[in-house]
C-alpha cells in the first residue's frame, strides 16, 4: 500500500481520541472513590460515634474500686544493695617448714578455735628439742659444780686460807654458767615452740573453705597461699552505701545511741535476717556521693554467706497517725501528683496531694487528703473529672486489679491524664 492511501492518512486522528476517552474514565473513577470516602467520613463515622455514645449511656456509670484514706502506722525505710562480709577472715599458714602429714578437717566444716587442723612431721623438731635439753643439762651440771667450789672458796677466805682474787674469779664463773643455763633454757623453749607449731590449730571459730594443699606435700613457713581460709560467720556483717541525703535521717538516732534496725532480704524480697546498724564511715566518698555503713547480724542459722549480695532495708522512723492510701491510687500529671477523689455524689474530682514515704504498697499522704475520703483504685485510664462512677469495696466479686497488678500480669497499665482539670465529664 502506498504512503498516500486513505487508511494511512486517517490513523493519526484516531489515536488522540482514544487517549482522551481513557483519561475521562480515570477521572470519573477518581471522583467515585473520593465521593465514597467523603460519605464514610461525614455520614458513617458520626453514626458510629453516636452508636458508641448510646452504648456507653446504656452501660451506665463505670464501676471502680473505692478505698478510704485511713490513719495508721507507717515504717520509713532507706534501701540499698549490700554485701555480706564475715566478722573475721584468716588464712591459715604454717609457721615452720616440713612435710604435711595429716589434715584433720573437712572442707566446709565448722570448726572451733583451738581445734586441730593439720599436722607437720614432728620428728625434726623433737630431735632439736632433745638436743637443746641435753645442752641445758650439761651446762646446769657445770653451774652446780661452780657453785660448790664458790662456797668452799668463801669458807677458806673466812679463815684467810685463800686469796680474795680467787674467790671473786670463782664467783664470776658461777655467773657465767648461770647465763649459759638461761640461754639454754631459751633454746629449749624455742625448740618446744617449734614442735608446737608442727600441730596447726584453728585461730578462730568459723567455717573452713577449700583446702589449698594436700597431705604429703612439703610446705614452707608463711607460704602466701596457706593451707585453708577460715571465715567467722557468727556474727556476720553487711556493708552497704547510702546517698549523703540519707544521713539526715540516720545521724540523729545514731548519735543518740538508739539502735537502728536493719533487715537483709534476698533478690526475691524474702527476709533473710534481722540485725542492727553497728557503725558508719567517717567521711563521704566524693566520687560517688555516698557513705558506707556496717550492720551486724548474729547469723545463728548461717543464712548469710560471705560475699553474698542482699537488699538492705534500714528502718529510720516509724510514723504514727499518718494518712494512708494504697500506693497504686497515686497518679502523676503535669501539675504534680494527684488522686482520683470519689465525691459524696459519686463523681470524680482530681485532688492534688503531697505524697510521703511508702512501704508495703501503702503510701503516706502529707497534705491534700483527709482520713475517710475515698479514692479510686482501678480503671484509672478511663476516669475524667466529673465522671459518674459506681464505687465498689475492695475485694468485691468482679473487682478489677489495681494499677500495677495489671502490669505484672501483662495487662495494659492505667495511664494518668495530662493534668487535673483537663478531663471532661462523660
């Protein structure tokens, strides 16, 4: 077909027409989608919201657990992480050289002071003692003979039968022999002491650790490793550090001589032992801003183990007639701590409070709440100022868990509103 045929001349005019129709259909489809979205936004959503409001109205006021503030006693504690340390620790070492013959203890055994722990071969020390005693006997005999001669010379001098110089020389010889005998006595005592050192005894009562040398080995005096370590665990001490701000509550009773109770707990919170504060350091550590304290525990049941980490609770004060509420009822907003107060008409009001110390889930309120006033304990994330609620006593059937309990069981924690006064009545 030639380039000037009628069919080829008409093709360029049909392509733009098809493209215009395609864009027209796309624009129409976009208008339909936008219209559907607008209908959903402006008509369907308000209908759903209105339905939710009607459902909320049918459900009625929210049921919450109400707890009345009460007056009671609260113990004020300072908490810290402490380390158990034995009252005394001794590395048992030999004081003489020799072969270790026998061990008389079992690893981990409780021993008493003076109890035999090990024996070193005593024969070299027995031989040395016998030699020293023989030398002493010989010199003692010479001394006795010199004393007899001195007595004879003194008698002859009285009769002018002997020269005075000879008597004085004999008296000097007697003194010389006496010095020799006394020196021999020192050698005997030292040999006897070395023999005593061949029997190694416990210097204090406590628990022995793992042995560091076995029987049959040659040991030397004052070896750095020693034979075994003994730790005295009755009593035991716990060392812990407190921030310098805690001194304000510790120093007054400590200086007054009043004993401060200290409790040691394990990592699970179980009470291990009760003790008393014994002393505290004389300066604050400038690097950490803390001061070290030492507590004493009798540890009669050996529940505290050396170098064990414990949670320490130091009782500094007992507040009586304090206004107490459950700690879970306290909320925090931008204006500070507050509680959801249940008014006499069962409507919610946001009450600013000044919280004090807490212990065992109970919180002392310094200001802002009077005994007998009720606070909400659960469902706090849905409460607003002016909300109508139905109070329920703690422990009633169907009661919700307090805030904090839900967190431990994986439930969504109650969140406080931004600030008192911002919430609107339902």
